[in-house]
C-alpha cells in the first residue's frame, strides 16, 4: 500500500512537470506585444493611443508619410540621365559666387557644395530668420535662395542680399505655385514641396553637390559644415546624407546633402515623376513621401549603401526638440532645429519661445 502511494505521488509529480512544460512552450509560441523605448501604449484595437503620440513618437510616422503611393517608380535599369543644356548666365553666376569648394577626399574630386533653399514670399520671415541663423554660425557668406516669386527676390535684394537670391525660371515648374504661406498639407503645400525637387535636380546636372535646407530650419552650430564634410567623406561610397523623420525608418527631405551622382539624379527624377502622376489624387503625395518611396527600393545596408543618415539627436525635428526636449535632456547640442510638426503660426511661436527667432 505504501509502495502504491509513492508511485501515485511520483506520477502526479511527473504530470505536474509535464503540464508546466506544456504551458511554458505555449507561452513562448504566443506573440507578446513588446514594449517600445518610450513605454508607448496601444488600445485593444492595436491603434496608437493619444498618450503614445504625446509621450513617445520618434517612431510615429506623420500623416504625409502614410499616404499610399500607387504610382510605380521608374525602374533603375530603364532610367536614363536627362540631357539639359546650361543654366542661364544669371543663375550660373549666382552659383559660382556662392559655391564652397571642399578639399579632395582620396581619389574623389573636390566637392563643389552649394547651400541652398527654395522659398516664396509667404515664407519671407522664415527665410530671413534662416539667414540670421547662418550669420550666427559664420555661414552667411555663401548660400543661395531660389525664389518662387519676384516678391521674395525683391525682399532679399532690399535687405542687401541680392547676390544670394535668384528667381526660379518659370519653365522649371510643372504647375503654378502659390505666393502665400501654405500650411502643412494644404492645397498649395504639395506643389511647393515639388518645386524643391525640381531645383535640386537641375543643380545636380551642373556638377554641384547640393546642401539643401528648408527655411523653417535654424542652424545652431558653427561646426556643422565641417561635421557634414567629415560625415560625407567617412565612407568612400557615400553619396547622400539625409536627416531623419523617424529613427532609422523614414528620411526627412527638408535637410540633406546630395552629390551629383546618377543615383541621386534618379532618386529626384523618380520622386518628381511620382508627384506628377499623383497630383490630382487626394491626398496628394508630398516630396518627402515620394523620396521615401524611391528609397524603399534601394540597398540601404549601412555597410554598402550610398545613403547615410544623420543622427536624429543632432539634427532633430520639431517633435523631438520642442515637444520632447531632445537632445538637450541628454546634454547634447543640436546642429540644427527643424520647426516642422508645427502648423501655421505655431512654427514662429515655438522658435521664439525657445530663443531661436533672430529677426
């Protein structure tokens, strides 16, 4: 009888061990929602909650980055460089006046770098603040603004900046653009973003390395030019430096450097084609969304890609800097601050609030 009791107890122990092992196996096979870096939460439908958007968000794409792109980009094998003639004498003269000649790196020729922006009169105050930030960083001797309308060109000329502004030839545009300040994703917003690509594409065919910046950006470091050169030359195959919209996922097209390579010419050409093909669809595709769609098809391996990303902590967007106090809460000094993720007058209000409005 005693032997029977011991056998029964042993059998129950084995059964318990079996059940526990089975439960552990099933729990490993069942997907568990992981925590994000910012302890962001989701509701029971899997959608991002308001708390996540407010407290986290570096990995949350913006509305324009979620727009569906139905147009297939130009196939790399079928793409051919365009055969444009020379630019006008006025534009070529303005480029030469504002060009920066960087030192040679290895077997690569010296870069002819042009810091440039595209703006209209509606963004005149932001343009002048952008220039003021360049002045504070010792970079206001060489830059070139491509003006969408004559009013901005006149505003800059009256301010003594005539050598730093040129009109965009009307034949470059694919549709008429607004002269007003266009709010984010308004009817006039997307065509203006489109015009930026049209200008940069033309410049690439002149052999210029384009250092592009939106004018709602403020430069905050006098070391930024040397840093970008170092970053650009740190790998022999780097052709492009992009700022980021979300960490390691979506690039921001408001600040970047592009060398005049065929890869970059195709990126711009293909993104322009996508915007042209979807310009009558709602919502329209912005320049940033189109460029990211092209990058989706490229090799972005960090060891071999021609594209490199700038640190989001050093080149923060508006959500990171104004809303989350990044990078200052980590004791870091940014090189620029981008006042995006702000609608309407909130751009200016936050720049003033954080001491970044200089005019």
